[in-house]
C-alpha cells in the first residue's frame, strides 16, 4: 500500500530544546484552565483512542484534554459522529511524529523544538502547524508561532527554500504563519540568502515578500515601544524614520525606547512604516567579556565583541497581536514590554 505521508526522521532533542525564559509566561496560553481540568474527576478516567498513521499507532489521550483544546475533537467525541459512540478515531493519513509533538504540547503546554543534524527543523513545525489547523488546535498553532519566532532569533536562521514550498503548498492561505514568515525575511538580514541559495524559493513566496517590502505595513511601527519625545535643541533632533521630515525642537514627536528611531506624530497616527532590518541608528551594545580586554586577554580578539544595537522585531513585543489567533483561546497576558 502506498501512503503519501512519509514520516520524517527528526530527532526531538530535549537537551537542545529552546527554553522560553525570554518571554514571561504565559506567552502561549493553551486555553485550558488548570482548575477547569481538575474540577471533574471523569476528566482523569475517560480516555479516547486515536489510531494514527499508516500503522494505526494507538494514542490513548484524556478525552477532556482533546475536547477542551480542539474544536475537531469536540465535534468528533461529543457530537453525532460515528466515532463518539466508541471513543476511537482513526487518522491514518497523518504522521506519528507530528502527532507526538502535538500530544506533548497537549499535556505540557510546551511544544518541543525539533532539530535535524543540529539545524532547526522548520519543516516539521510547518507540518505540525498544518496538522493543528486541521484538528482545530488553535493553542497549538500559537505555540508553533512562538517556537518559530524564538528559534529564528536564537539560531539567527530563517526557513529554507523547500520550507517556503511547504508553507505555500500545504498550509491554508489565510494563516498568520505566512505573515510571520514574511516578516522574518523582511525584518532580518536575508538579502544574501535569498540571492545566493542554490535551491528554488516558492514563486508565490517571493511575490508576497516583494510586495511586502515595497509597501508600508503596520507591523513596522507595532514592533517599537514608542513614547512621546521632544528634542530639546536642534543638536538633539532627528528625522522621522518613515517620511524623513525633520523633527524640530519643542514639537512633540515619538521615539522608541529600545532602538533609536523617531517618528513624527502624523506617521504614528497612520500606523505605518516600511519593513526594514537595519533601522537602528548606529548604537552599539557590549557583549560579555569586553571588560576583560584591557586586562590582557592576549590573542582573544575581544575588541570585536561590539555589536550593533539590534532593531526591534515585530515577533517579539507584538507577537500576540500580529501572529496569534484567539478566537477560541484566551488572549496572552499583556505582560511583555507592557503591551
Ligand atoms: Zn524600536
Ligand atoms: Zn513622518
Ligand atoms: Zn496571544
């Protein structure tokens, strides 16, 4: 028998799992209140059997977890479907490996970060997103958004050309995941990668990215932590990062607290700016070890450990607003950067 789904051999390496301390919990909210799950003792006794993959691998999962998290299982296990009579569902066309990741998320609220040969396995995450979409697991889709965002930051990587083909062929068009991927390419320095990669990028991805880079977009403003700012002299003034108008002393303007960009109030009211990866204004930050330079760290080129101040990114401060869905799950706490 021929099956179209071929399980990928990807190690889910718990030792290299990326922790999430850079975002205060609970950034990903599963929608399940712990109190709710413990309220009813039948939550612990009732399980459903899911037969997954071509070999019908059985997964015995607490029914309350499935129905509290997934509109699909809610309908299948509570509704008039045939499956609800014997609490068993067969899903022979999905990958066991991908379902294992979703099961892990169901029980722990943490989606393991998949690696292959030490590199981030974005393709696995894309497949898991598509599966979570099919099974109505909104919280799991948001968890994939979080893992991809943090993976892209920690490993300074983006999707490969074949990943863009998965994104544009296998995943529903109107998903915030596409917006995230386009922003990763627009707000990270990816020009050389796009130019020189030997493999072919998906044509529609390149089209969308080109349009994205040519038009103002709200996330270019949303990524900043803006506050009112008034240059006190001509010496301290700057130009609006969007329209380039000079921001004169004693007139109200807006500046980001994290990077150095400033905007005129008209551009902030419009809520638009252009996507760009290098818009911080030449500030530098020191990284660990620089203080040892004068102390005679011979041979170690510690002087190089000056790094350009990093520009704000939309998938950090504005992640929930831009890329999460909260039709069924509760919104994330507004704890990150006060948003
Ligand atoms: Zn900023
Ligand atoms: Zn302006
Ligand atoms: Zn959210």
